C-alpha cells in the first residue's frame, strides 16, 4: 500500500468518526469543506431533508482565478457565509470532512465567521 493510499484511508477514518456526531438541520446546517489538489468546495447541507442549502467553490466563474491557498479559502468561506445570511441562517455546524483544522480548512471557517456565521 502506497503512502497516498494510507493517507486517504486515515482521512476516511477521521471523516467517519466525525460524521457520527455531526448532523445538520434546516435551521443549523452542516457546513462541509472539500479540498482537491486544484479547487476548494464548501456547502451547507440540511441532513434531515437531504438538501444542499447553499454552496460556494473556486470552480465558479468569478472565482476561477483563485489558487489553492488560505486566502482563497477565506474568500470561499465569506461567499458561503453571505449566501447563508441571505437565507436568514445565522448558525451552522462546521464539518472539516476529515481534514485537519489547519491552513485552508481553517481559513474557510474564519471566512464564514467573518461573514457572520456562528459555529
């Protein structure tokens, strides 16, 4: 087994452990983050209804020039926070999706906090 596969397995175990206790509702959605090698994706999910309430990513037309860095993560977090505020959602549950709370993941959370979302 390669080092990359081991790293993916460790992240999957962390993700499964975290998701046992975290769940989102319409009033307090689960805000999850996914980071690929090139892009950042964040979305707010109502787990009871199985719907995505809002999303933001570096794949959108106005965000395509964003690189994979903490500053871009903060911008994505602010954008998602603003979209949640439009829907009158003030609080959320942050799901780091198995990633360590560090760097880009932390920046997304701080960006959402800057937009007025409480975790």
